[in-house]
């Protein structure tokens, strides 16, 4: 019954999968998970840790030293609620390290997605040639600035339709679209419809003006 009443130790699956990437040995990871379950800030009590984990005091102090050196925790002296100075364990170094680790993961994933983007292949196919290293960097910059792949492809189609196979021209198209608030292919299509409707209206207006000039009664002008 006492065994069943013991508090369970929670181990986040993310940390379980990635503890080796943090350069932790299994025994170091288990000990750290024990500390992790104590909270973000708690009293530094090696004897209690030793009793809970059935480890010698020397083993506990050795693990504390390793985790401190690897920037998973820090031990500081501060006043408790009663105003008495005591040593406390802080896990803030771990959270800072975890944040940097996850940011690196996201950046690496974004880099891989950018490098594996189908935009490069599509542009080479439309241009009918291999991209230069400078052109590759220009396209990479578009993607790194979170430019939609579909929007880039649409700009390439627009350029090719106008008989231009030039990244500067495509960059200009993307810039103008950005100024107009065009961020998706749907926005492009809506803008084209609006533009075509305006052109049709202007065309009809011009035709009416022409017809008016042709039918103008010059003799009645003074009247």
C-alpha cells in the first residue's frame, strides 16, 4: 500500500526522446527528472535526495555538480519565508537551455524546408536553365522572409507570361504585390479580376468617347 501511495514521477516525452541531445547520461537524466518533479525552485537537501533515490551522498553531490556544470540547474543562497538564509535549487538554467535548443530545432527545420523547396526546380523549369548561385540566394531570401511558395510561383508565371525570365522582374512583382497587400494566390486572382473589370470599363468609356466624336454635329457647336 505504501508503494502504491508513493508519488509518481512525471517525465515529459519530449525530454525522454531528446535527453541524449542535451549530452546527458541516463543516470544524469533520471536524477534531473527527480529534481524536475520537485518544482522550479526548492530547498537544496542532498540528504533527502539521497534517501529518496537510494544513492550515496557522494553520488548525489557528484550528480549535482555535473548538472550544474552542464547548466541544468544552479544552487543559490536566499532568504526563505521565515527570513532565514538557505540554499535553494533553481531550474531556470535548464529552461533557458531548453528554449535555445527548441529555437535551433525550429531554425534547422525551416532551413531544411527552404533548401528542399520545390520553388527552385519550378523556376529552373520555367526559365529553361540552371539557376546561378546568386539567383539561388535571392530565392532563399524570399523564403526566409516567409514569402509564400505559391505566391512566388504565381509571380514567376506572371513574369514568364510577360516574356521575362529575370529574378529582378519577379522581385519587383512581389514587391508591388506586397505594397497592395497581396499575400496569397487568391489575392492575386481577386486583383486580376478587379484590374480586368477596370480595363473593360475604361475600354467601353473610350469607345463611347470615340463614337461621340464621330457623331458630333460641328455646325450646332455654337448653339
